[in-house]
C-alpha cells in the first residue's frame, strides 16, 4: 500500500460509501483519511462506519486516519405559513424572535445572539448567500433589513453573518455530545466548525483531554483575521472554502487559501484544502478541467491533504473521484515545476536542535544517494518537522504508538509504520532498515537516513542523525550502542 504521491486524500463517508466493501475500495483507490460528518447520520451510523474503517485497517495492515467533523451551531430562519416567499430587491424584510409563521414581510430568526451582535449596515446572507439582506435598524429582538439580492426564501434556510463576531460558542449542545462520543470511539482528529477565535479551540481542547488531535475549520472572516492565534492553538487546519466563499467575496478565497497553507507548513501543522474540489463528480464520472486545476493548485501550494465531500459521501462515482484525485496528485508531483514551487516556498526554521536535525536530514538525502528518511517518533513532532521540509525522498515515520501512526497519516509524505519500542539506537537503525526494505523504499545496496532522540521514548528529544547502509549485517557490526 505504498502511495506514489505525497499529498494525502481525505474521503467523506456517507450513503454512497456505507459498507466495508466500499470503504476498502476507497482506501485501495487512494484514500488515506476518512471523514465522518457528524452533521449527517446518527451516532449509531457513525459508530458503524468507524468500525468498518478499523476492520479495513486490520485486514490491510496499514494505519488509517479517521477525522470526525463536528457540525457546529446552525443558524437558520424559522418556517413560513406558505412554505416559502419570494423576496424582491429593494423591499424591506424583518427578522425577529416572534414564533408566528413567516410571511412576505417577516420571519422568525430564533437566535437572540445574532441580534445582540448586529449593527446597522451589517449583512445577512440567507441560503448560502443567494439572498442578501442589509440591516437598517436593529434591536435585541429584531432586525429591519433591506433586500439587496432577492430570491426565494423557504423554511429553515441557513443564515450567515459575515460582518460581526457572534457571541456564540463553537460547540453546540449536539457538538458536546458528539465530541465525547467521537473521543470514546477513538477517532484520531476532531474538526471544529464555527471557529471564530483561539479561545474556541482552547475550550474544545479542555474537553478532548488529549484523546484526539484538534483541527480548526477556517470558514468565517473572523477566523481569517485571528488566524495566527487559531493556528497556534490548533493541531491542524482545514480551509473550508464553502462557507468562506459565502461570507467573503469569492475572489478573496484563493489568496487566503494560499496564505493559510503556507502558514501551516511553516508551523509544521497539517492543512486540508476542502469543499467542491471535484463537485461535478457527484453526478459525472469525469471532472471538469477547472476542478482538476483547482485540485492541482492546492497540491502545488504544498497542502498536506485535499478533501472529497459529497463526491465520496453521496455521489454516484465515489471510487472514481478518489482515483481522479490520486491521478492528479501523481501527475502534479512528477512535474519538475512542482519541486521548484515547493522548494522556493521553503522557509529556513532553526529554533531548536530538532529543526537543525531534520533540515540536515533533508540536505543529506538530496545531495547524496539516499533512498529514504526514517524517523522514530513518539508524539509525532519529529515526523511533522521532517514533512515540513518537503524532502525529495520518501519519509518513513516509525512509532510504537498506534494512535500516533494513525494521526500522522494525514500529514504530507509520511508513510507510517507501527513497530516495537526501542531502547537503543542500534535497534532503531535496524528497525528503520527493515522497514525501508519491507515496504520497498530501499534495497540492500542502498543507504537511508535515520533520525531519532536519545533517550528513547521521550517526546521532543530529536537529537541524532545517522546515515545507515541497508545491509543489516553491516549495521550490527558498525552501529554504536
């Protein structure tokens, strides 16, 4: 199951991929990470899919990463007496807390937090931005608006408020239940929706208690503004371009995506580019040229992973969508321009011994005939630092901890291997050589680079580098204790 590319593929599970056979087919087609969308399906559905993924993992002998995506607060209008109304540009329309059914002049918005934050001039976007309202006057229980972009408004359509930071927690009551449920299941990553500030991440981390890594979804303008603080508080980032493209002008999203990806890479934290990547493949076996270009752009930028949503969850061609993404990734990464782009965007980071070790490992691997970089890691930090360097040679992440291997399967270029704990550097080198030979990364006439930390099994102690021959008898004879 060696991938021929470095970028990872995230596939969302749903009605179209709700069996062991389909999940296995998706993995064999190229999916590295499976996303469980907590917005759809019951907890029983989520538990069943989680069990199916773990069965595929056991049968194929490869760590598989599972990402649970929390729904977040859902802001929606109420219901209309006639089910829907047509709003015309220029007319007035009122949102309020009145529980009465809506009509052509008003509808309930059952979120007092929104009214508390609104100011005259703020925008309200309904139904993914298809309807745009501008607040003229407002109070603690109402907002009188002018319709700037009209259309059909119907029952329980979503509302976006892009201009203000809402006094809402990122975790709803449903999210709190789903968070604990997902952590007890044993997911590897939790994706937080509706993140507006670093404190949202901190609050979630206190509840997670180290049972999963935390990924912040950047889908609101406030999150873009506070991104540096959110990145520092998070373990990873998802650029959720769907809501981001609703709340911001669509032309602002591509440069934001580029900035966010580069910032994550500099911080050695994985970043997923998500939403509408191969949207047409929900119904078509072939993507559009623009979609292929969009996936390629994210890969050229150095994203750790690209994600399929409805394409694999509810589409007619889930396996074909994964195969297409896999083929695009292979093609891009074999383009000489790809290496030029990746290496020109590399920033030298020399804050610690570990930074120096991983930079030296890359430089040695790229200036001599080295076949792979093998790193022993407990917490995953060393492997993440090696991946940040985006070396030209494969990276093997060796760890005795299943959870670490699964979590790292999201990170660019990492081929994760679960092995025994080692207590001596000689044993580490022998284990690295055996892994390189077993998984086809090297032959007995080749050399690899091995990085590790002494003392062993202590997180954050990367302090040693060794160029090792791939002949075990030479290692046993020459390697110091």
